[in-house]
C-alpha cells in the first residue's frame, strides 16, 4: 500500500478544511486542546515541543492544554500532514520537506549550502522578512507555521560503508519525499526510496533499503546503530524544522491566546537552538559509543557531492515560479548573516 497521499487529494482535503474550518476542541475543564505531533522523539524538535508546552500551559493558566505526540504516535508522516491540513491535528513539528505536497515553496529549505550551521540559522531565521516569507508557505492550503529552526546536519547511514560516491551505485537509499533529495541521489547512482521515518528501521533490518538520509541526531535518538553501523557525513545539507499549524484552528483562537501561542513559539526557539547545538555533539558520541562508525568523504568527493546536489536542486527550483522567487528571497536573506 502506498503510504503517501497524492498532492491533488491532499490539496482537496486542505481546501475543504479551510472552507469548513475545524472546531476548537474543548475538554471538560473548558480548556482548549492543542495536539502537537512529530515523527521523532528525544531530539531538538521534541525538545521544542516540551518547552512550548510548559510555557503555554503556564502563561495561559491552563486555558490551553498542550498534548504531545512524538514518535509517530498519531500515524506515519503522510497521515500527520493530512491531519494538520484537515484540522484533526492542531500542529505538526516536521522537516519542511514533508510539506512540499501542499506548497512547493517548502522545497527551498532542501537546497544545500544556504544554511551552514545552527548559529547561522539562528540569525537568518530571526530576520523579520525571513519569518514573514516562511510563515506564508502553505497559507492557501490550510497551514500557518509558527516556528522555524535548524534540526541538525543531514547524513547518510548505511549497512555497508559509503566512503566514495561510487559506493552509492545501485544502493537503495531512503530519502525525504521531495525531488530535491530524490533526483540528486539518482544522479549519484543510487536508487532513492521515499519512506516515512517510522518504516525505516524494519526496512533496514530486512534489506528493503541499504541506507537512508536523515537528520544526524535522529540516528542516535532512535538507535539506528542497531541496524546499520556506518554514518557518512554529508557537506552542508542541514534539515530545517517548521512547526506548522492548522490555519483555521489558529485563526479561531481568542486573540489573546493566539498572540501567546505565536509569542511562545518564537521564544521556544532559543532553548531549542541551544539544545540542538549540544545534541549534535552528543549524538556523535552516542553513535560511536554504541559501535557506530563515522565516515568522511574526501575533499574532492565532498566537493563533487555538493556540486551535483546544488545543480540538481537549482534546476528543480527554477521550474516553479513561486518556488524560484521564494528561494531567491530566502538565499539573499541567509547570505546577509554568513
């Protein structure tokens, strides 16, 4: 069964949700319920969720009850995208790539080399023009984002070591469901396999895939060293997280609560960024302490990788007028803070 909902069907669902609008869920204590879902656990986006939960429940005096559902408790990633668009889930913390089915402008975050590290991301994503741009993505498809930050560098974990680009030939590599990951892997000789994170571990164990690309801290948090020992470090291809909410739900909040949600979402980024920097180092240590190996490409191989991925990403972005315009703005703002 294909776990990925089609772009047309998802857009139709989101459009109908915007028209009808979700009801605010209120429990017996007259609290507004705010469910926040994620595919991961014990990583920087889960840390953001916990920080936000504490701040919201304290500042609203319990008027909003925040319920956290990490580790795909509310379903695989496509189901959580669908739920957020429809309003059955209030917010979804996710890699931006998984929202490209709703708005191709989310693809701009998958172009490597724009954001270099967490300190650079902090400066760029605090820029008012940048936040206005990013939070407009998905607006006509039922979404409104309230936070954006860098997760960690994306690396490649594999059952056999990938020490050179030639080692990718014929390898089945799980990627995010975006052409900006699928097409570069094809050009590098691999066979890209879009797959929800919740399905990766069994796929590695039974040989359905040979490796996968993901945020580097996720490898250790979910103990992937038990299934594959080799982690190849990739150059400047960070994963960017957005906290996407159902727009109709957010709009229907009382004005004072809506303001608190938006303010505390932004404030929670500071703690998350601090945690994220430490988590990148901690995850590397956990990986090696549990028998995992860190593999580095040579300087020439890394340069070739960057060239292929950047050229492919640029070609894809340029095919969509909206995405191309958004990327130019995104890249120009990021360039100011290097």
